[in-house]
């Protein structure tokens, strides 16, 4: 119910958050554009690399997107040679996605670009503020099932 206790927001809190997330996303998107990638392409590769899912439907669930979007993302990544699609030998209706060596190289490059975007985005923070922000983001990411510094491989 709009305006109810569970739906109240602090004036100005969400639009500012949205703008900050959009700015961070735009910084990263601009850096990976040279690889013909968008942030969701990288997200799909991260899910595969982390072993969180292998079928297109599972990837859609993990990413919280429509299966049709995963198909479109996978089509593009397959054209780039970043992933390989294989029919599941047990259930021929399922398409399994695997990251190729080129996909791992792209993911490594994107990780470095993400770090440079993070550094630029947080340039005005003190070392202590940066550590707090990193810790909070790590916790939020772990809660969403994303790989953390402790689980990165």
C-alpha cells in the first residue's frame, strides 16, 4: 500500500542513490565498451565463473532477469567467443553455458577496468572511508551470492 509503513522512504534518499549507482555503472560501462560488452554481459560471465549457474534458466534466476535477456546476452557473448553453449546431455531442452578461455581473459580485463572505475568513483574518500565502503559492499554482495574477496578464485 503506497504511503504505508513498509513503503515510506526518506525524502531524497532514493533518487540520490539511483544517481550514484547510475554514475558508477556509467563509468564501468564506458571502460568495457571497447570490448563490445555491457555490464550485464560481464554479470553473466561472473555468474558462470563463480559456478553459480550453468543453464540459461538458472543464470536468469541468479541475475534476476528474464530468460529472454539471458538468451540475448548469451548470443552476443557466444559471437565474441566468450562463452560456449552446449545442449545438456540429460535434458536436451536445456542449454548449458560455459566460459571459454577468451571469456576468462575478458573477465580478467573487465575486473581491472572495474577496479579503475571504483578508484575514480571513490577518489574523494579517505582511506578509512574507502575501507568502510568496501566492507559494506562486500557484505551486500555476499548477501546476494556474489563472489567475495574471501571466495574469489
